[in-house]
């Protein structure tokens, strides 16, 4: 595997990790909301969901253009 291919693999791994984290946060927030969690707790989840969404957006925007091309 070339260095460029390994770099893309790292990017996909980071993307997968962030997506899994985001899905987990959304599911837990929904479960806590259904069980009557306080507004402060739900707000905490909302802030973290926004933070992870922003990380995902930055990762997607940086995309392959910032990586060296595979040969």
C-alpha cells in the first residue's frame, strides 16, 4: 500500500469514527429525551452533536484535495 493510499484509509477511518460517534450521540439524546431528561442534559448532547457535525464537515471539506494524489 502506498503512503497516499494509507492516508486515504486514515481519512475514511476518521470519517467512520465521527459518524459512529454522531449516531450514538443522537440515539442517546433521543432516549434520554423520551425518559424525561432535564433540558440542561439535552442541551449538553445538542452542543456535542453540533461539535461532531462541524468536525465531520471540516473533514469532508478537506477531502482528497489536501492529500497527495495516488500513483
